[in-house]
C-alpha cells in the first residue's frame, strides 16, 4: 500500500476505533472524492470555499469522511440524509459541481462472513468462529482499501443546489420547559412556543387523552 494511503487509513482507524468494512467504504468514497473534485474540468477547485459532504447513512464509513475530508456537523460541511444507502456526494461550494459515489450492490458480499455475523451479534460464536470472523472482517476491509475503486464503486459527476451560506438562527424560549430552541425548530402548541422535545410530550399526551 502507498505510504500516504497507509497513514490516512491509520488516521481513520484511530478516529473510528476499529478496522471494519464500513470504515473502508467511507475511506474509498473519500479517496474518490479527492481525486475527482480536484480533476473537474473548467474552473479549478477553490479550497477556500471548500466542499460539502452529503452522506446517505450514519454508519461507520462516515467517520472516514470526517477524518479525511474534515467534513463535520460543526463546520456545516456535512449533511446527513437518512436513506440507509452507501452513497456519498461531495459538492464544491463554489459552483455546486461535485461527484456522487455509490457502493455497488453486493460488491463486498462474503458468504462466510455473513453467516458468522448473527452468531457474533448474539454471542453464540465459538472462539474459533470468532477468530475466523475477525480475520475475514480485517481481510474484507483491507481488500476494500487496496482494490482499485472501480471494483466496488460507481461514481458520476453531478450538480447540486446547496443551501446558501450560514444562516442566522435566532433562539427563542420554549414556554413549556424554559429552554432555548432555534426558531426554525420551534412550533406553536396551545398558542405558546414549544421546542421539539415538548411537542413530542404534548403529542403523546394528546394520544393518551384521545384513547
Ligand atoms: Zn466500524
Ligand atoms: Zn421545551
């Protein structure tokens, strides 16, 4: 493995806490992003305006995206869509151009690994099975990291309308719990401002009353 790739992979593993195929998926998706975003024809990539990562799952691979691309919720350059798909898009802020990377369906299936997984999950694997599982786990991960990206992924250029820069979000007081809540997330219950938590409680009360 290329020395830089090795170092990058180790950084991801340190952040995520373990080696796993999911982390390797995000690692490769981020590598593809770096390659494609810098090679788009026309206007060169402007690192000052940066790019936004849109992840369509909240699994292990997102940790590699955060580590390698510095995409985080705090910086506002990480967007999560709860789609349960191993799909990652990376969009340049300067012009909305970017790349959409998808894991091929079944690309990393391994029958033995899948057969052992339920046993690992409910702690019924024998020590030998457990050892075999972790060996396969590591092998599948390393294969994902080292194989040419075309083997497991498809990607294409896209354009995407990113929401405009950071918005000012005034905070208002929830009339029910007294805590502050971003105005956009607040709603009105019984003519008073309510935060999402208190709305949930309100709705469960209404359900009980209607029974
Ligand atoms: Zn993991
Ligand atoms: Zn509240």
